C-alpha cells in the first residue's frame, strides 16, 4: 500500500522564480494538506484541499497557491520565490480528520 | 489561537533508559492529538493517534496519554534504543482539521 508520494525530493531555484511541488495521497485518502517546515521548527500549515477546493488556509501570502485534481493528487505552487521560502515542504493526506494524517517524505526547496 | 509547547527541546539518555516527552497546549477544545517521529531531513512518521474520546494509546514500547483538562500529553518510551534517536513532534487538530505542531524534542539515545 503506497503511502504519500511527493516529487521532486530536492529542488534549487533562484529568487523570483516560480516552483511547483506535487503530492499523491495515500490510497483511500481524499484530503490533502501542505505544510512548510523551516530548519529547527515544527511544520506550519499552508492550506488544505478537499473535493478540489481549498477548505482552509494558514497564514501564508497569496504567492502560495494550490490545486487538487479529481484523483485527489495535489500541487503546491509558489510564485516570486524569496530566500525565506527555503524549507522542507511536506504533504499530508487523510480521510477526514478523525483518523490521523499520513505524511510524505517532503520536498527540500532551496532558493538562492 | 492554539499554542503547542514541547519540553525539553533536546534530551540525551543512555541506552535502556525509560523516558517521557512532554507536550502542552493552550486550548483544550481539540479533536485529536498525534505524535510523530522525524529523522533528520526526512518526512514525518506517525507513531500514535489519540482521538478526543480516548485517554491513551499504546504501540510496542510507546505509550501516549492525553489529558485535555490540563492541556497536556506525554509520550513514554520504554527501554530506549539508539534507533529511537530522532525528533519527536506532537500535533493537535482543533476546528478545521489542520494540525498545529509543537517545535519538537530532539532525542539522542547513546550506547
């Protein structure tokens, strides 16, 4: 049973560029959430998608946007990259919220 | 706004020792509490999920408890091993299903 799959695993981008990260949820899960984890910090909630719509959003600027596809997979897009966007980006999937979350291995984004 | 604190921030113990990691939170109106393990540069591995109607969960050498009235959860690790070395994170879901994380406890188990 495949868990949550994220791609790519590592990415280096230049300031001002745009990036797209991808996530395939665990089989049977219909909800996808994205988190940003800076070094030495706990993950911070970016947003959550359910039924192809953004259901909840954390305190992140509009440069961060996302999408969920009919097969429940999801993308995170970040425009106009800043040095401060360098972090580990984690995708989590769930079946509702009462049964816990399964995380992927993350995408390490470095902005130079 | 929910705030989650984990104490201690770092812990070093000899192999075989039993240990307790602490997690405290400010808003007792939570749905679930989940403990995760994170190895350096890696994703999160779920260890235990305590749903709001439960008080504890056990898996192997791990036991997690939840006391919503006092805003506390503990993760007990029995007979620690070097392979337990990692960062341990607690996270809560409240209204809206998003997870709110603590900053973690970095555990090192030495031979």
